[in-house]
């Protein structure tokens, strides 16, 4: 009986509050409520609004590598961007970035992504990982640590500063595919214990972590599955298909 009375009272109060809200809305539409003319509050600079700004502070891991250095060139074309590169030079080279070293909007840090990195940035491009069969067969443990621990560290940074993060993944997540061509919805056919698995499974775990952080923490993510690439600054002896073809043709 007491509960029933409480519900009736609550309903009565709610109706009165609703009536007052309607009256206030009418006053605002007539211009009587000056507060209603105030602009909406500015969105948090740590959320999506920052990606519509032209001046960004951007972190590129693996930025001294083949693809990473070209990405840095593109990002630096925007005179309002500040670019930070973190690279341990395991497969990358300082020479790929020599045109930017000393530039006031550019910073180069020798850093291994398996260790946490504390910087304030708006966007993260996470490219750090040996992508050459020669290198990841030489040091498979380092390869999978870079993929898993490195991605965890970058996601932790993205969560802390509210940055959007892009992970460069690979066609190797499809393993030895039974479907041709592969659509993004295809889950793949991967050997979890093969000599290449440190790279294949490492990237699959990295993609899983990206989506888990997105679902649990609301991190804004992007994933690019890159297939065979070639061009200036590629290592002709890295053991990948295209570079092997070019090397054989030259020699």
C-alpha cells in the first residue's frame, strides 16, 4: 500500500515537472529565455571533434620504415600538423626521414613499442612491426611481442589521451585462404604453430585487441589490412614476393 501511494505521488510530481518544462520551452521559442540562445557547449577536445581540426599532433610508430616514412611525408605536407615518429630501427632507417630531421614540427624518438610511451597526441598510426619473412623468422618472439604488447601499449595511450588509432594489419591474417579473393568478412585459414605464425597470429591478436578496446572503452579505431607493397625505400632483400621478383630481374 505504501509503494502504491509513492508511485502515485511520483507520477503527480512528474506531470507537474513536465508541464513546467513545456512552459519553459514556449518562453524560449518566443525569445524570452536568453539562456537558450547560448551556443552549445564545446565538445571535449579528447573525443571525436578533434579529428575535424586541421592542426593535429600525430604519433607514427614504425615511421622510419618503408610505408611509415611515406606516411610521414604525407602528414608533414599539412603545415599545421606536428608529427612524432617512434622507431627502434630494427627494420627501419633514419635515412628515410632525413629530410624532416631538425624540422620544428617533427620529432624522432628511438623507442621500442613493447615499452610504454607517454606523449600527448591526437592521432596514432601504429605501423611498428617487422613485416619481412626474413626478420620475423630470425626473431619470432620479438615479432609477436611487438604485435601484441606493442599494440596494447598504443591502445593504452589512445585510451589515456582520447586519440584515434589506426593499426596497419596484413593480408596474412587470412593465412592460407580457401576463398579467393578474400572479403573482409572472411575469417581465414591460419596455422597457429607454423614458422610464420608469430606474424600471422600476432596481427590477428592485434586486430582483436583493437576491437575489444573499441567495444569496452569506446576507442575510435581503424584497421588497414595491407597486401603486397613496393616502391621507393623498400628493402630489396626483405624476402617478400614483389621485392624478390625485382631483385631477380635486376640481378
